[in-house]
C-alpha cells in the first residue's frame, strides 16, 4: 500500500520537527552552552539517542534550530517585499512585519541576540547563516524598494540606508527602551493597548515622513494596517506580577 510506505517517513519527519520545536525553546531560553539535551529529549518525548541520530551533535541541533526559525522569519519578511506591490507599500509592510516579528518571534530574537554576543567573543557559528539566509536578501530587497520609490517619485529622495534605520531601528528602540520608558511615562509602554497604538503610529509616521504625497501615504497606511491586523502575542509577567505582551 502506498500509504504504508509513507508512514515511516512521515513519522520520522514528525519526530524531527518535535525535536526542533523543543530545541528552539531550550536554546532560546538558555543559549547553546546552557541548554540541556536531556531537557530537549524529554520535551520532545523522544529517546535522547534520536537527537544524535537526526542532528549528530548538540552543535548540529543548535544550527538546525537556528535555521528553522530563520527560515520562517525570512519567508515573512520577503513576503512583505513582494515586487508585485508598490514601493511605498513594500516599505510600510516591511516596517509592520518587522514590528510584529519582534513582538511575536521571541525565539528568533533571543537566538539572534545570543549569537551577536557570541560573535563579539569570536564564538558565533550561526550568525553568518542568519546574515546570508535572512538579513542580506531582505536588506537587498528593502534597498530596491526605496530606490524604486525614489525613482518613481513616490518617496522623498533620501539615502536608502537612513530609511532602513528609521523604519526598523525605531521598532528595535521601542522594545529595548521599554523598561526605562516604563519608569518615565505615566503608562506602561508594554501594555497591549500601548503596543497596538505604537504599532499604528510607527507606520503613520513613515506615511507622513517619507512619501512625497502625504495624502497618498496616509491612504496606503490605512490599507496596509487593515490588511495586516495586530497579531496575537502571548502574555508575559514581570517580577511584580504585572501582565504585559
């Protein structure tokens, strides 16, 4: 029977995926050095020997985990930069997609930050793969979007890299500065309402700042926000027991 022949392969792929999911959680929480293969095997509900059967070593499993989360990020980022879309829309969608990635793809964020620390120590093995598989193709297409927008007259004639820093760097700063801003502001910047407001305000700012025709920029912002609704994110708790995203 054809189905019978496929079952072992399907089970093997399901086992491999279960191991990867468990490994991503463990590595993103504890890093390469602190992660325990015993915990990964227990979480995946498999014999520890299977980890080495599929991935050869702890380092091999780590590399596969990084590749797995990176492929998801790359797919979503490149979808926002679909060349069938107008240049300005590509830019707005990328800014929103990046914001949503930081908000929801916490495993990737954690692994990337850990790799940047390891790179400064001369220990990084996975960051070059992240660069080639995610950041280089995304940056290239983002540059093309800005260049196309300037050439068509849709976007203001500014240096493309400054657009990248403005559109994506503001997202990074928002999340990195949240603990300090929580002390400075009369509201919690990481509350669900504040995050949703910031997400909307970020692309509205770009619509006003980068588009030659601000009315056109505002219309695009409205359309992109409607097409990319606020994603659901799991609630976290700080040490005081307060809930935040």
